[in-house]
C-alpha cells in the first residue's frame, strides 16, 4: 500500500534537466511511500503500479502542476519585536547603516529578543514556520544571532530545536553569534567570546549544524570572520558566510578558502569571486527581497551561472526583510535579476537544497528523493513567480503526508 499518489497532474516538475532547464512531465503522477518518492512519470504508468484507490491518500491534481517543495536556505526567523518604523525611516532616506549606528537594526532586535520569554520566542517561530509552509516551503534554515551573548544564543538555538520537533517543515539550525558587535563591546573582544565561549557551548548543546558570520565593514573583518569560521569548523559546524552585501570586503574569497556551504548576499561580488566560489564548490545564495526592502541594487546571478555554480535563492526573512514566501523571492529574481521562471524555481528548490548541504534529492521529485511537493493552484510552474498576490500553493506535502491544504 502506498502512502500518497498524486495523479493526473497537468505537469510534474521532477527537477533540473541536464541542459539547464526543467525536467517537466505532462499528464503525470507522483507516488510516495515511507516518506520517499517511489515513482514519477506518466499517470497511466504510475497508477498501474500504485493504484490511487490503494493509497492512504490520493490527490486528483487535474489541471494543476506539481513542483518540489520549496527550500529556504537563509532566514533569521527566531526573534522578538517589530521594526516597521525603521521601514518607514528608510523610505524617508535613512540608510540601514545610519539606523544601526543609532542603536536600531540588529541591535534593536537583540534587545527585544533578550527580553522575550522562551514561550514567546517559540510561539513566534512556530507561527513563521506555519506561514512558510502555507507558501510551499518544506525545508528552511533558521539562524540564531539576535542574542549576541552565550546565554541568549543558546536559548535561540534551543528554540529552533524545539520548534522543529513536531512541525512538518524540516528546520536546519545555524549558529550565528557573530551577527553584529553588541552595544558597548570591542569587536576583537567580542570575537574572543564567540570563539572561546559561544561556539564550544553551541557545539556541546548539539542543535546547530552550521556556523555563519556577517563579514562586513560595520560588522566583522575578514580576519575576525576567519577566526569564527575556523573555530566553528573545529567544533563540527559547517561554515557559511554573509558576504559582499554592502561593500566588497573579501567575504566571498573567505567562503571559498573555508570551504563554506554557501556565501550569501553577494551584491558586490566580482567575476573573480564567482570563479573562486565555483572552484571551491560554495553555493552562491542571492536574497532579492533584502534588496527590495532596502531599495538597493540587486545581485547579478550572471557571473555565478557563467562560472558553473548553482544559484540558490532565499527569503532572508528577518525583522528588516519581512517576507516568508519563497514564491515572492522567485518573482523578484525574475523581475529584478533577469532570471527565467525555470532559473528561479531551481533557485528555490534543488539549488537552495545544495546551499544547506542537502544532497539526498531534496528540492527534486526524482525516485528516492524526499516526498516533499507542492500542488499548485495553477497549471504550470510559470505561475510560481507570475502570481505574487498570495500563495500559489493549493496543497503542500511533507514526506508523503499532506501538511497544508
């Protein structure tokens, strides 16, 4: 008996093809058993082997397209507080850096997060995961980073771990104690704390999988960032880097040297940076909603594609970039970054999975891949970026179980 059969779909997007496009099957079906895709292809062929009437759940997807569950490889989704007034200030011309210098931005969220109870943080994160799931996201990376001290960073990682328990969305935890320099602290002194106290404590706690750092002129230098990543790697945490967002400081080259899973933002990365990332197997991850919210220039995916890299896309969901929809990320990638709908869909599925080291087929619907899929309220994957007025997800499946409809 099969767990799930989705049949008679107008199209099923299996994943990338070998020519940079999408392997899309018309009049197709997907069967999932024991959490994995066991068959995908022509409806008649799949349903002969896996009759819908024998499945625990059968979905008639007539007139609708089926795509892999979305993967969001870069979020800061555990926080407290609100920064809507800063959004208004930016519209009046105040820069992100000026807001940060006045004690706003990340530091404001740190104060609110430190004051919040564990129950508030957990409820907030679960609500965000619910919203992401409703938009089609089935795997999401979540960073700490609004604690900036050992106690609160561990609280945030614990919250991430607790939120993941029993929630349909797969949560990928990242430690990011080096998100900003705390108020009243010297940067070198704070890096000492991150390296000597926070990382060992996070590693002992056992929740985090990655270690990220904000390598930026107003945050951490290349040398400081290297210390953080080296310590994280020594503790068993895979490196990630916030790189070249506001200036070209050298974070992309550092990511390549460190063998990071991804380098993220990259608005000011160069062709040389793109080649270094490709040579090192580091996945460039672009965050168009961040540029949208800041009214900034967008990253150019061209050099990364030309260098032969997959190009991942992420929401960068945080109090300064309040978007929980990877479909909206795809819209911005198409409209503002000249990516095709196929490029964008790969960026929020298979390529995004690679940015969090998920190489088990996550982000595809090939046989043996996790049974994570979205039945669209639309006949084609083109509607993912095309329909940006709400969620295009009609039904979301996680590991073969309907998680949202």
